[in-house]
C-alpha cells in the first residue's frame, strides 16, 4: 500500500469523494516479482550468448510506475491530470459507459464500447442524447446515473445474453469465492490442487501461461518446475533458484556443474 501511495495509484481508484483508495491486492509485490523474472531471463540469455554475467536490480516503486505508463504519458506530455469522477466510472481518463453497474441481482462490468451498441442493448431513448464521445466524457457522471437506472431492470445473466449477442465488451462481476466456478476459469484450469508436506491437499492458482514444448507444473512446496533440458526449480517462497539441473541419468551427467542463483 505504501508503494501504491507513492506511485499515485490511490488517486486512480475509487470515486472523487472517497479520498485515496488502494487497490485491494498485493499489486506492488506481484509487479516487482514479474520484473525480477524477465530481468533474470534477459540476463541469462545475455550470458548464454556472451559468457558475461551481470547484476539485476528491481525495485517495487519503479515496477508500479512502469505499469502506469499511459497515465504518466498524459500527465507529462499533454499536461492533463484526469480527476476521478464521482460516479462509478472506473478510470479517471475514460468516459461513459466504462465502469461497474448494479443489476437486479448483482453487478455487470462494461468496458469501452460503441455507444450505439449500448443504446441498442438497453433500449432506452434517453440514452440517445449522449451519442457523442465528448459528451460521454464531460457528462459521464450524469450518463452513469441514467445507465445505472436502466440496468437495474434486469438480472446480470439477462444483460449478458443481450450484450454479448451485440459483441459488447462486458462481464459479470464475481466475488473471489465464486471465481473458480466461472466456465472460462474452469476451461483454463486456472486453479490446481497440490499436496503440501504439512497442510495436505491445497488449492492454488495455476501457472498463467502455456508453453507447447516446455510446460510447467507446481508442487506442494511453493516451487515452480519448468521442464527444460536443464530442469530448473524456482522457489517462490524464498525467491531463490536452488539449481539448474540436467534432466539426465546418472550414467550421463551434465557437463556443466549445477549453479545457484539468488535473486
């Protein structure tokens, strides 16, 4: 939260009247870890080509700032500081309908969409008065209130059926305990179960990428195994790569000795 505060993130979330709002997840830590990974991979590739090692440094603040590149480009080059709206519009730099809306039984999220498609889906003639990109930004709070009134008339599933048929970018808004039941999440096998040496069987998030030649897996000791020619293990709990080991038999050992990398 401290890094989010220093990086300006807390003034990009929530409503204008709320005061600063932190993103409700470990954003800074996760982004820092991602930068560590691709920095080490780039350094390993450089060493593979040149034989030269190097020091890789990553900090949480700059990791978060890099992910705000669009926001800071606008602030620094267009000299424009977008203020958060007082409605539920989800980004200071976006106009309506970008945001989350209550339905009769839950919530629905609307991304950037052609306004005429929204008008066709909702079927309320009052929306036609805002069929102009400038109005959708300048009067976004007003538009949000009107659209919110319309969307309360049906359930989330009913709106999804209508809007998806018109190719509108939308989604149901799920609490965390319902995410694993989403059909797309299940199709992606986004969660997996592992056997922990002390806790027994536990459910964890799965590896978020697919590799056709070197697929990975997670074991119960917070380690990510990558099935490469030199089988490697990344220990996410200690941020240590214990070794890069060959996946060969004892009768045919690796020519290169095991190596240890401390991130």
